[in-house]
């Protein structure tokens, strides 16, 4: 029996070209997990894309903020832990296994992993810093915690940062300092207007220049290597709002 459920959200047609890669990355995990795909109720293509992945549960709901969509998946899950994956991102094969190892080692409630940035076509071009809040596609959380402290269902942007702040005194956050998630930088994402997303989009454009990609990889690897730790920076060490720093 699986210990974790992957909650894969794909609420827009813009994610259609990437959902197969996202699901394949879940199926390829070294630790098996259940899969719930949360899709917009009028979606006409999700069943076809899920055919190669037997056992995937499709949960339809009206279009809504990211937190509300994830909350629906959390309610439907039956495992002890839940992990979130946006429909255009991918996991590396050992992500779930390494998070479960940390969870079980100390009966912990939250474990994040680091991530790397990739272009819309899937080319990895930079390490991302995860000193403050890991991107939501990197989270694994005990389901009981998420039922008690769900995402704010009304926030279209920053729901992860709002949850982080709301649970500062309740949930100890642990980190696997390895880039086990790849975040796709693309036009048209729901959170594309945030400061953090604009910065990542600028780096993606820069990576297209001759010789820029290896230089970006080297520079961001160096920054990442000096920030490796098993926990995240406390609130008084943040240098910006959590929504911007994620």
C-alpha cells in the first residue's frame, strides 16, 4: 500500500502539453504513490492523457485558486502523506523515497526538496535557491496536517506563503537539500505575475544566449552549495515576503 498520494493539478489547457511528463515522473518514482489528478470540470482531454497511467484517479472541479484545487485532492486522498505537483512540473525519480525517509526518521510532518529551473521545452538551466520556502511542487506534508490547516481557498497567488506563515508555530519544516523537482518556466501560468516568477522568466531568456546556460548552471550551483541545510531560514532571516521568495 502506498504511503503518499501525488496530487497533480492541471486546471488550464495551457498545461496540456506537459501533463504526460508530469505523470510519467510520478509513475517513475522509486517509492510508489497513489495519483490524483485535479482537473477543470469542462476538461475534454485529461482522460486520454491518463490512459497510459492505470490507476490514476481524476477529480473534476470548477476552476478555482490553486489552494482550493489542492484542498480537493487532499480531501480525496487516503494515504498518510500528500505531495503536490503542478501539471507542468516534474519530479526526479527518488523524490518521494527520500522525503519518506526523512518523514519516518523523525515522525515529521513536512519535508520539502530543492528544485531546478527548466525552460518551457524542458531544458534545465539553473539551480534555484530554496532558503525560505520551497515551491509547492516540492512539498510533502502529513495529510492530517493539511486537513486541519488547508490552503486558503480564495488566494490566486501566494497561497503557499500564506500557509507557511500560518503554520510557523505548528509545523516544523524539514528540507532535503537536493534538487529533486524541476520547475517549468513558461508563459501563461497562474502565478506568472509574481516577482519571483518574473525573475525566473528573465533567467530563462538569458539562458538562450550563447554560452549563458553553462555559466548560469555554474553560478547557481555555487550559490546553492553554500545554502545546503536540512531546515529553512526562520522568519526573522527572510529578506522579502514569502510569496516573493518562494
